[in-house]
């Protein structure tokens, strides 16, 4: 393509000179090195009208005018970029009419202080929990019920029904937020059976979403550590030509390909792909992840993930009760707590005539968390129970509890030796191990020790 002498350019170019993309390209304007998606003649999808068409023109101010297939030219409507999604990739690298220089873009982004007004209309997806167009991580230990939680929330979002009393976007006559896509990377029959259990348990939800395919199960293998799958997922969603409310990626480990979630570089590439999907589709992207070995430090892997996301939700189990708690909220108060149990649902019989079940979320009241003990602390606590049963005594005085028995440290240590708190080869090492164990239990507020006697702080 011939290139014009830069000294002859009028910039911004006159609208009459380049009313279409073909005319603009034929004029020989120079390549700027960027892959431009929004140019006159580019095929796009309008999120406002829900139809395909093309960008008819871009005026000197950079305003974009969209014209749907079959519309007359004078019916073109003004659109912001966020309201458009590319359908096909237009020719890249051409400076198009109305494109501003980087300096002009930055200057135009400056706002007068007098123009700053409070934002009172919310953009929540699930009120108090998730915002539209943002990103979240739901994490917890293995088998704590992360997929059950995510599926339950996703089904309510797709159906535009309150999530256990909490408002969801699109309820009533409000704008439909869009479809839900659930990337089930672990797949298998377990995921399918969970959907079937929900269908049986909540037929009202499925009556609302099945006919319009508002919830899309997506069992697939992806690599968001690579450079292509983020774009491919966004493009596949755009091809559906409908708004998107939520994209769930279950789990991060299965989406990392050959990447190492513990390195900032690899996790950074994953985050960039999540951002690409989020920005291209306008959806909230939820990532299901695992806790680290030290659960007090949150989700597993590089801390760059926590810095990048807007919402972080931790799932913990206390007996049969699972609690979801917001640990980070960029734009909301961080006080959300949702407690639930898993209720078994019969879904059919297998080839041997035996029952097959799955489970659904059943809300319940939050409970006080029980401390999970491991190693020597667990052994010491078991020894304490035996010592208390054999040698427990009531102590008088204001320092001791009146409603429970105490046991001497000497008796407790004796029972720790019986439980093999250490290998027993060194009495000094045994004394030190016992000392560390009871002090650790006291720090966790499980045991209280005064004047050589110990008792439980509260009944578990």
C-alpha cells in the first residue's frame, strides 16, 4: 500500500476525506504499530442493541457510530467502546479517523475537581459480594465444597434470583446482566451430577435458565499461562453475541498449563489473561483456587494474584458447616459471611441398581470455628483428654474455673509420654517438646494454664 508523505497529513483527518475504512486505508495513511479493533468498517457486536453490525464512522472527536446489519445509514447510533465487541479482526496497524495521540488521550482523561460527583448507583452482580466487570478468587482446602459454592452462586446469577436472600443483578425489571459460563476444567461425572442435583432440588432456577441457555457448562482444557487461550475464550464468548455476567474458572491449577503458580512471572501471565477475558466480555471473572499449606496465609501461590483481584473469598469447614467469608474487597466492606451445609440429593441408580447421589448448598447459621490441630499439638491435646479423665479435679480460687475440671501439668506430661509426643530417647527433649506444645495450645486459646494446672478454655 502506498504511503503518503507525513508533511501532507491533516490530523485529525477530515471526516469527508475518510468516511469509510476502505477509503481511509486507500488514502495511504501510515502504520502506527498497534492492532486497532475499532475502525470504520470493522465488524462488531453492539451490547446496547444485542445485534451485529459495523462501525459506520468515527468522527474527529473519536465518537463511534454503530450501524446494525439491515439498518439505513442514517440510523447509526453513538456507542462507547465498552458497548462494542469485535466480531472479526480488522486490518491492523492503520491510524484511523479521530484517533488521538497518547498525549491527547492522557490530557483528555484529566477531570476538573468540580466535576467529581458521588457514584450512588451500584454495579453489583451479587450485592455485598461481587461487582460486575471485576475479578474474584474463591479458595479453600481440598474437598471443602468450593465447586458446590461456586455453582450455587452462578445458578442464582444466571436465573436473576436472590442468592439466599441477597440481591442479584437483573432482578425484577432491571437490565439483564448476561449469561454465565462455567469453565469446568476438572470436568468428569462429578460436575455433571452436581448440575443434575441442582436441577432436582431447584426446579424454579432451571425453569428460568434452561430455555434461554443462560447458564453454559463448559467442560474444556485451557492454558491461561499461555498467550492464546485468553483471547480464544473471549472470542468464543463474543461469538455468542449476548451480554456476559459471569465467567467461572474452576480451578486455577488446571488453568495454569505448564506455568508455576508460585512464581510472580507465571502468575502475572495468568492475571493478564483473566483481565483480557474480563475486559473483552464485561463479565465478572471468578477463579476457584486452593489454600496454601499454611491456611493462615490465604490462597496458594504467588501473592501477585491477591494484589490483582478485587474480591477474595475463603471457604473453611467447621464440622458439617462450611463458611464463606470475604477476606478482601476493593470497593466494598469486607464483612460478608455465608454459612451452609451440603445436602445429599438422590439423582438415580447406577448399573448395579445402587443409588447415586450428589449434593446441593443448604444455608445454615454460622458457627464458631474449631481450631484444626496437627502434629505435636494434636498429640498433646489427645493426651490432655486422657489425663483429665483420669486425674481431673476441681480447683478453688478466683483464678480457676468453677464449671470444669483441671489437671496438673505433671499428669499431663506423663500422658504425653505415653502418647509418644517425642521418641522418648531424651528426657530433656521431651520436657522441651511438652513445654512448646502446651504454650502453643494456650496461644490458640484452647488451653489455659495457671499455677501448674491446665483446663480447656471452652468446649469444642
